[in-house]
C-alpha cells in the first residue's frame, strides 16, 4: 500500500517524500511540474505527471497504485500573485482539492493529510498564535487554504476519512543543497539575491511595536516540516477513525528581520546590514506559532535552529548560483 503525494516534486513536497521514504513508507507522486523538479525525487519513486484537476487521472492512479492515504501539497502559493489572479488561485487550490477529495472518497480512501498555511490567520493581534486563534486571511491565497481546511473537514466527516491539516509557518532551509528552494519569494532567498548582487538587503519597516522595530516571524526548517508530515501519517495510519486535527507547524520562537540578517551575516561572512525602506501594506508586526498542540497530538517538535536553516539554504543558493 502506498501514499499519494500531490505536489511531491516541489520544494516542500520533495522533502516530505524523502522523509516518508526514509521512514519506510511507499509513495507515489503526482505533480504537474509547473514548479516541481523530477530530479528532487529519490530513485525508484513513481512520478505521474498531471494535474489535480484531472479526475480520470486521479481515479487511475488511486486504483493502480493501491493508495491507502493521500497527502495533498499541490497548490499555487504566492501571496502577491494571488491578489492579482484570485480566480486562478481559487480554481487551482480549491477546485483542485475538491477533485482530489472527490476521487479519494470514491476510491474509499480513509486517510487524508492537507498542507495548509499560517496565512489563514492573517494579522493576529496575539503574542502566540494557537489553532483556536480566529482566522482572518488577508489574501486570496490564505482564503483558499482556509476554504481548503473546511472542505477537508467536511469531506472527512461525510466519507469516514481521518483528516489532518498542517498550517506551515515560515519555511526555510534544505535537507541538502540540491533540495533548496529555487525561488526568491521569501526573506532568506530574497536576502541572498540582494547580497549576491552586491546590494544591501531591504528591511520593510523598522518602526513596528517589536523589540528592534522590525517584523517578527516564526521560521521552521523544511526538514522539520517533513518530519511533522511523517508523524501525521503515523497518526492517520494508526487511528484514522478518531483523527480530525488542525495543527500548527512552527518552532514557537520569534525571529525579527534584523535577527535573521545577523544570522545570515554570521553564516555567509557577508555584510548583511539592511537598508530600511517603507513598510509593505498588510505586513503584521508579529506572527509566532504555538507548537504545543502538535507536540501533544503527534509527539513532534522542531529540531533545527536558525543558523542550521540559514547555512543549509546558503549552500543551496551557492549550488544554483555558482558565479555569484
């Protein structure tokens, strides 16, 4: 019996695939390769190239590979892009998930794991975000993830599926240079891009109500994100009929933009002093996870620290940009 992982050739998905394979779980990957890379997958892992919107393809994969559980990671995930193209994001993220759930229910799947996001919370006015903190997403991307959680819960109740939704906070790092995030949409690769061009990193606002005036976030190593999925798979495998969970994946510790720049300077040996520019609209001052519930329910906690994240991400950046 295997698990189907949608989006398994992407940055996070490939880490999850590797962790599950190392744990002894057989997996099959479905990916449209719009951002995924087959080279990230371990040898021997079957890859089906196609869309989560293709019901006939899903039916065939679920039947041919004797799937026992589905881990749905595939999604569009750029906040700014979602603001410009909300219809595309709802189609890909919500309708794609609906089709996967429909196919899963028809195939009698009883275990479903959904990749959600801290974007569901929006701008929470709390020191630590718990799973009961009210959700008020500030972008179509965040909305699609919240709607996705509702869909997963409703389908699970209607069709007897055990379900888990994992809300990622700020994912960084890599298990190996070849698995590093190729994009430059998050803080760490954005800073690397500026430093590689001989430019100072940009700090969007330094007048927030935080200890050093810059935004505070909860950064989590992608390898820790992967082991959280392994723990969730074990829970669903052991108790599918008694599992309906929504859990944060975070370190529980806040890191400011200036603290992140200091860490990048330590690791790279470069001057990472930032240039302060105007705030970006909608940036909350502080978003830090409570990781208590996931520890209680899955026995999981983060293992890697800030310098581990930066060093592994930097190794990946240098591999992809050898001339910088």
